[in-house]
C-alpha cells in the first residue's frame, strides 16, 4: 500500500427481513446475494459493527471460504469493508480457501479477533446453489488438507483422495457427507478393496466414516466410540478428559460411555457454538452431533479430518476393523438405533403451523402416559417438551430448540426446524431407540424404527401438510 490514505466512504443501506442468521450463520441462494442491493454488505457490516470499536481498531481478522461460487467476489468486498472498519490486518487463505476448522485454528494461533468463513457448508454450491457466511469469534476446503495430511504426511496413495480439488460448484456433487449424497463412496467401498473410507462437507467440518464393504458408522455412534477409546488418541493422553457433550437430537450412545467412565455429559441444543462455551470454561474435551460433526477442544469447531485421524488412531491401537470395533461397542454398551428424516424446502407456513400444532399436542398434560400401539409394539409417553437449554457457564437460556417425545425405555421422537436452510423450511425428524438384548443388535435401523416412524408421521401429519410422500434424505 502507498502512503496516500485510502478514502473511507459512508453509504446508506437498509436491512432485509430474511437476513437473520440461523444455526450456523447466514445461508441463501447465490442469486439473492447477487440481485439484492447490498445484501452481502449489510451482513458483513453487521459483523464488524458487532465488534466493539476499541477491539476492532488495528485488529487481525481471518477470512476464508470453501471455494464455492461467489467466494472470491465476496472476499474482495470483505477486504475493502474490513479496511474501512479499521481492521488492521486480514489473513486470507491461499486462493481464498480455508476450511472451517482451519479458520478456527488460525484465529487461536495468531490471536485474531475473529474469522469470516464463506460457506454454505453441506448445502449445494454453484450459481444456482447456496452461499453463506459464518462468523467465528476468537473462540471460535477441505480437499487440500486431505491431500497434505493423509497423502503427503501419512503416506496414503494419491488416488485415495477423491474430489479434493476445490471447485466452485463442487464438480456438480452435493457437499453433504451422508448415505444419500455420499452414495458413490459407499458403492466404491462395497467392493471390499478398502478398509476405511471417509467423506467431508465443503468447509471440512463434517465427516462420514465407513468401514470395509461400506459399513456405515452412524455419527452418534462415532462420537461414542471415540469417547470409549479416548486414550488411544495421543492428544487426550496429554490433556486428560474433562467432559463429553452431544446435541439434543444426537442419540444417547455417548451417555452410556459417560456413565460407564463417570465423565460429565452435557446435552446442548443443535449447533457447535454451545460446545464452544463449555470448552472455553475447560469443561469439555469431546463433542459430537448426529449431523456428522465431531471434534475436540483443541479448536472451537467440529473438524472432519480430526475425526478421521481419531478413528485412525483407534484402529492403529486396537488393530481391528471398523465393523469389529463398532459391534464390540454395541455388545458392551447396547445399541442406539437411529434415523433422521429430512424434508427439505417444504412450504414455510405449513412447517411452522405443524410445529405449533405439535407443540400444543405434546404440552397437553394428558399426552404424558398416552400409549401408542403399532402392530405388536406399544410405546408409552414418559415425557414431552420443547427443549430448552440453560448454559451452565453463563446462564444464557436457549428456548424452542426442538420438540421431544420420550417414551418409556428411552425411545425418542424429535421434530426440529432447520436453521441452515436457504429456501422455504427444512423439517428434521429424528428417531432413536435403545436396544441391549444381544440377539437384537444387528438389525436394519429402518426396520427397528418403523413403528416409531409411523407414530411420528401420524402425530405430525407431515405428509398431508407438506404435500410430500416421503423425506428428501434419510440417514
Ligand atoms: C445443521 C445440523 C447441525 C449443525 C449445523 C451446521 O443445522 O443439524 O447439527 O451444527 O447444520 O453444520 P440445522 O439447523 O440445519 O439442523 V455445517 O457443517 O455448518 O456447518
Ligand atoms: Co460444514
């Protein structure tokens, strides 16, 4: 930069009502960012304005994204606005690319004031896809990291890293690592040629773990396995273990390990930010969400590659297959059968109305004790509520975090509206059921949970209300 000071312009603008951040920042269709005047600028200015002026002046800020369409355009705007807002230094990932966990790591390393991450994470990219902005405070793509760590450092063959060149539309692939969008990997693994497979989302904070022949590790189980084998991981040998946490819709598999090891367990609302607060207070070492997020307190984000390295450490110590480790785990702790149905892009009004009606049903006193009979199975309601969380560190209360119906024996039905969708509403229906009978540990979750699904569909009337015949994605 030369000596002549840059001119700072002050321009009038007004907010749009749909610019409210959700579970993890703001997500909208790319064309919204392109067509609505100052749409990006408004949100970025709000981020800067949220930082006290004294902290902002001369501060360092991290900026990076998952390389999706609109990434570089947005970075140009952010850099200019950062300068105008008094930020002293902006650290940008090479070619504007940085994963969410990497941003979290750099923020901590260089003591930056925060980081702006340009990603819509697991939502599709490209001109017709989604764009998003996350802001991580001081507490807090993936491809280049996979190549560097798994191939260059750990010596995996180069062809074991697939789809690792960042592309603006992710090569037409959907960046959500689950059985539907990661079906190619599952197919490849079925051949039996590989012992271990993993997939990540666009910004690298999610992971899906597969064993030989495509054996699927449910994310709720994954965090429980890591917890049960935590001292196979050198990091925890040094730091010890302070606490475990899972989001409310995540199955109670982790609770079983916490109980057996007498380690404190926290049940938080959906979204990693709740773990961050516990980690800052030194109360939490390992956390996981059913939505393919796993991570530890070395940063303040979930980290897909960390989860893979954690699993590889366990495999290296136990010298067993992924499937053997998982089935051993079920024999020891019992199995939490789990499924999630996502109804994406349904009519917003219909979804909101459904949630309001359901809340009336579950909050009626007469609902407790009610028995649902489907075929030969009976389920009696033990408790039901709209999940509320009081942060044990600062006492902040988060309400309206999902409708829970808990049956005798621990089976659960949960309804939530997504906070990361970019269009209409996404309804998430989570169902789980605990089984400890050794002869019933190896069944298809969809078969085991079929009756609970029937109850959930009847109670909510979701198909009738949304005009859908089934979910968009089943996990
Ligand atoms: C979803 C997941 C949640 C996750 C969030 C951000 O939120 O359910 O567990 O923390 O995405 O993930 P929602 O509100 O749509 O259910 V991502 O990889 O930003 O980064
Ligand atoms: Co993500």
